[in-house]
C-alpha cells in the first residue's frame, strides 16, 4: 500500500519535470538544439532575445528592422497625434509581418 501511495504522489517519474505538461514549451527555449524547427540555425537565435518575445507583435525588439524606426521624426509634432498613432500601428504591423519573413529568410 505504501508503494501505491508513493507512486500516486509522484505521477512524473522524472523529478526534473514534475509538471511535464505545461513546461515543455519554455524549456526548449534556452536549448535551440531540440527545436526541430531550427536545428541548424540554433546558434543564431541565442544572441537574439527575439525567440521568446518574438511572438509579441507589440515588442519592437525584433530591432534588426531599422526601417520602421523612422517614426520618431513625426513624433516632435504634437499637433499630428493621428500621424504618430498611425506610425506606431504601421511599425507594429510591419514588425509582425516581417518577423516570420525574416525567420524564414534566416532558415533559408
């Protein structure tokens, strides 16, 4: 009976992964090797913190895109608030669209 209770308390025989269900995704992040998506370009995603925040279109961290940054120019004009808002939206939209394209470009 003691053995049954011990097994019940330890559903995961691996003490390293007590909850293998929800955590397997964040763990492969630091180890690009196990990623079947980018097995070869693994060394590249390491210097780029993009892999984790990448899915967030709000983060302009995919900084390798100096083109959408020209937004600061209309910024000094407080009269054109609509222009600044549109620029930010366009930059986010462009980043969201260019992120997957750049990923595929690096892989290719």
